[in-house]
């Protein structure tokens, strides 16, 4: 028996109650030993994090797939966990210490790490609680953390094995150095911001007796970072630049330091840019580092002029004047830094080339520098300008590890969806650089290396093993660094299942079935999981990788705190319910495109949920309940066409859903079930069966509603589970573990033709009435001069329904009398509906003509604006978008009004 539903749909109460039930009953755990496995791992969010709109999209798509495959009978496992987030977590705890006038360095490393674990246990579960609010059906009984003991052992083993195979090594290279955090950071943790700065031009004197072809005794160079000249090691010119051909191999003598540096030929120098000559500071610029290597400088010999806090230190050749030592690179707290002092000294030496402009009177005005907007790298957490810094770090030979993933994608063993991302994947992987995996932090997986007094490293799982390698009597010191968190998270698909042990979970659920990820971590996480999966297991971690876009603000801009346009998904859940937000995410996720936030659409999907709620209440009030029949069918052979039709509609919807989800077309899947529920079931089927609730109809309607709840469940789990439970007493058969529809029936072509024809007739009449201003309830007489066999049979069998729905009575299978009339079509049949005495034909024509003229004029005006490149390129994006929307509206009005006038003859 069913349980009567409340009049009002209240998402909040339903969501809290059902999630607690699902989790408490262990319904998210894989519990089908004989079934085919289906496995997804969530991209582990930072343990410091909270749910943002990107998480909402990413996890909604994953939950759609895991619930879908669970309903299809698979042994579904969604692995959940969090990343220890080295920098972010250490910063959180350090800020807590600072708030109480304390600091990390007041503690031993071990004591500080204990404080981090304490914070993790007390405050590190925010995002996992929020994922529950979204409805994510993850196996919380096996929640993972990248610093768990078993995971840490997998990380250390991988490092040791890679080192043993020569794929991890120590090297001196440039890194993104954060002077505030005093650690190397990854490219993903670097944010580029446009900053107003300056572009200085300097003279670098040529060595005695050397001049350029034009007689100058200096080379002009330009830079936005004049302080780095203290560590310049060369000047580069293009090999084909005739202006400098005579001086390649000669030297310049740097002002201030007096360092004699070579002029080298390198294609990095652009002859069309500035003077065509470029100062080269290989120890503080990524491009210069490569130029320096090509020029023959070994990284160990490259000059470093800054310490870990970005203060000037002495270079190896000891040529930096004492007055610069200890200065910060930039002006700080009103005190000039190295930049300001370098510019001042160069100007005093006559080596500054002024930037000349003209005032209003046309007089030349000299400035020290040219103003420029400069794309500047900032650390996303430290908030200061990143310094390319030459330092010893641990590196992974990513080029070697990338070979098998490249082959996997080329061969089709790993499919990237959308396929358009393959080109980007290959471009990056085929030009991959060594991967810096060490970080100068305390919190994280400490690198398993011990160093002797000469700096030689011994890599091993334990200190005892390292000591055995070094030999007795050799004093060893543990490496201070920890591993980049991307290194440990690269093991996520296997280590979360127990690898390197051959656990039952590893045997059954590795490789995983699918990875869903934002495109922005394709290289940082996805590609590295492929590298480590192949290296550690000889297998790809999954056969398919789905990359979704970003969720953008309503105006299409990227969301950011600085712009103030960040949307809180929890606020949306509070306002509209989790189901509505989830459905919005799925319906808007079109492969390869970003999603624009649209609260109105979310509200619309809340209305969709309410529509289903009310339709179920209507069914209950007419004795239609669930549990009659099963996923194979309603258990009878219905005689009525409308019931045979709805069974066919269920079959078509199921087939379309299966196809869309097999192709990972979430928007197509969501729109398929939306239109079936709203249009076919709620608007038409319920209307068609009103007044005819016999035993057959109740059985078919109850079964069809059950199938709707099953098919909609992956998208809207809360409302569907609630309605499922209220439609029948089935406590041991919750919707989350129900069975996907598999109707043992064929689509009844005759029933489909009959009901579709009836729907087409009713829709056409309603549309025509609306266009001509005829009241919806007005009954009209109709004539069908040349009826098809289908028309005759449908009208004969459904006269009462046609009168009730289309308000046509009587219908004559004959020619219409002369006079004003409107014409409509249903399938191949034309109907004539006399209008004499129904409306004032003349005034209606005048009204429609006036409206048509107004829309035509407005559409033409808007078309002119939109074809104007100045308007499209220079107007605000929202103004252009509104103009396009208005043009589309008036174009549709022209079409509608023209059709309405044509109906009047």
C-alpha cells in the first residue's frame, strides 16, 4: 500500500533523512560478490577544503554514473577520501599558531606534525560532510586519506622503486619558488595576474675595442626585472640578426658587478622585439635557464643571487657589491629594494636609456622606464610573486614514464572524452619536462632518503636499509623535504584499494572503470595516474577519462573571490534542494563546454521536482500505487492504446538514457528523462487516462511511475527515493538498490501512432487558440475533408478524450462550409475549424498585423546592431547577449504571428 504524501515538497527534510538511512544501512558499499565490478575514485579534495561549485559538478557527474551502474546490477564502488594537501594544511595550522602568538619553529618537526594530525581529526572533515549533502553515494566505510599508513607505504615504495630504476634523481634546476612559504610549488599553484609595472632599457658596454657595425660600444637590453642583472651570465642575440653577427662570441662587461659575460647566438632572442638583444639570467628565469644550458653553462655553475626569502645574497663569483646584500628584491615597507637600487646605480653610471614621450605641446619628456602591464606569477597560497629559483630538488623522469600513457591513448586503450582533449594531451606529454616532486615543508610524506657528509643520498624504505647501503660508521642525516602531493595522489586508483598488497579489492576493482575530472588537472593528476598506474601495475588505471568544463558565472566570467562572483553550492542546496542543483549540473554538462550559472534554471528544476511530486499525489488519490509488476513490465498485456503507448515510451526513454550515458552525454541523458517525465507522463499520459482508472490503467500507470523513479534516481536521488518509499511498502527494496528498467515488451507501433496523432491534434488546436485569442475552454466544431485511416480510427475510439482535451465536438469527416476558418494539422490530416461567430475576424487580423509589424521593425533594428562589428566587439557582453536574446524572441514572434494570420485566411 502507498503512504499519502504531504501536499508540499520539502527537500531539506527528505534529504537529511534519506542520506542518513542510505549511509547507516551500508547501501553505498559494494555488496554483490558475483556481479561485474564498476569502480570510480573521486578526485580527492584537499582536507582543508569546502565544497565549491566545481566539486558540485564533478561529484554530481560521478554520482550519476555510480547510481546508474548500481541500478544496472553492478558491484559499484565509489572510492572517497581526501588529500593531505601539504602546503594548504601546514598553512592552516601555522595560522592557528600565529593567532595565539606562536609559530611552527617553536616546535620540533614531530611535535608540529602531531598538531597537524590533531587539527585534521577535529576540523578536517568539512568537505566530506558537504559531499553528503550533495547526495554522493560514496563508500564512506572505506574513506581514504593520503597520509594513512597503508597509503604512505605505497608512496614510499613507489619512490624507492623509481629511484632504483633511475627514474627519480636529484638535480639542480629552476623551480617555482614561493619566498613566503619558502618551498617549491607546482605550476597549478601559480596564478598569473596582470600587474602594472615598468620596462627599463639599459646599456651593456662591450669589452674594450669592440663595437657594433653602427659604431656603438654597447648593446641595448630591456627588462621588467632589472634586479636580476646582478646574476646575468650572457647576452643572447638571434643567429640570423646581422646587427650582431660581428660580436657573437665577444663579451660585454656588466655595469655594477663588472662581470664579463659572453654574447651568444640563440633563437630565443627575437630580432623584431626591442633591440633584438636579451639579457640572460639562467638562475632566475625559465627561458634563460634553457638558453644558458644551450650556451654551455652547467646548472651547478649558474649564478644565484637570492636566498629563500628573495633577499639578495652573494653570487658564487662574489661580484655583487656589498650594498646590495640583504636587500629584498622589491621595495617593501617603504624601503627601496634591489630593483630600485640597481636602476639608480645604472642611471648614475649613464647606462639607463630613458623612455621618451611627448607632452601636450609636443616637447620631449624623458622617463626612467616605459609603463607596462606585466603578466606576473603569484603563489596561490603565499600570495607573493613567485621567483624562479635555482635549487637542488628531487625529480621524476617524466619523459620516460609518459611513453606508455601516450601509447595507451594512441591505441585506444584509454579513451579521452571529449576526444578534442587528445591533441592537448599529446602536446604536453610529448614535450614533458622533469617533474619536481620535493617540497620544503614538514607536513607530508617525508622523502625516504638519507645523506652522508659528502651529500650522497641513500634511498630506502627505512633508515636501517639506508644505513646498510652506506655501511657501518657512516653518519646519515634524513632528507628534510616532503613529496609533492601530486606524487601521492597519482597512486589514488590503486593505493586506495590496498596496493601494493594483492587485496580482494585490488583484484576486483583495479583497474577502475572510469575517471571523471576537470580538464584543468589533466596533466597534474590524470596523466600522472596513468604514468604511475603503468609503472606500478603494468595496467592503465582506467579505460576511459571524462573531462568536464568549468562552472562560470552567469556572464561567462571565471569565478574568483577577487571578482566577488563565486557561487556557494550549499546556498543553492538550501534554497532549491540538492536534487535541483544536481539536475542542473547534469543537464548543462555538454561535452567540452563550460557551464554558465543560472539560478533560474535551478529553480526550474526545483519546479520539475514539484511537478513529479504532485503527479504522484494525483496518482495516489486515484488508487495508482507502486510495486505492481517489476522492472520487466506491469505483469499484464494491456488492451488500451494509451497504456500500450506509455509502455513503449518507457522503453524508448530507457534506450535513449542507456545510449546517452554510454557515451557520457550527461546533458542528453538529463534532457531525455526530463521530457519524458514532464511532457509524456505528467502532461499527456495523466491527462489521457483521467476518468478511466480501471484495473489495467492503475497497474500500468503505477508501473510506469516506478520506472520513472528508477530512471530519474541517478540525477535526483532524494525525491525519487522518497516517492518510491511512499508508493508501496518495500522496506527491503529501497530504490537505491532497485533494478534498471528492462521491459519484456516491444514498442507497439499502432498504439504509438494512435496516441501521437491524438497528442498532435490536441497540441495544434491549443496552439491555434492561443495565437488567435480564443479561450482555451471554448468548444469548436471541426471538419476533416479527407481523413486518413488513422484519423478515422482515432476519432472513433477516442471521441470523449478529444472532446475533453482538444475541445473539438463534433468532428465531421466532410468538407467544411464556406467562411472564415482556421486550419490545423495532425500528422497527415488537415482540419478546418470555422470561426464565424467565434471571434471578430477583422479586428483579430488588425491586432495580429499590428503586432507583426512591431516585431518585424524591432527584429530588423536588432539585426542591424548585431551585424555591426563595433557593437559586438566593444559593447558589454551582457548587452550583446540581451540583443541576441531579443532578436531571437522577435524572430519567433514573426513566425508565430505570420502563422496566425495565415490561419485566418
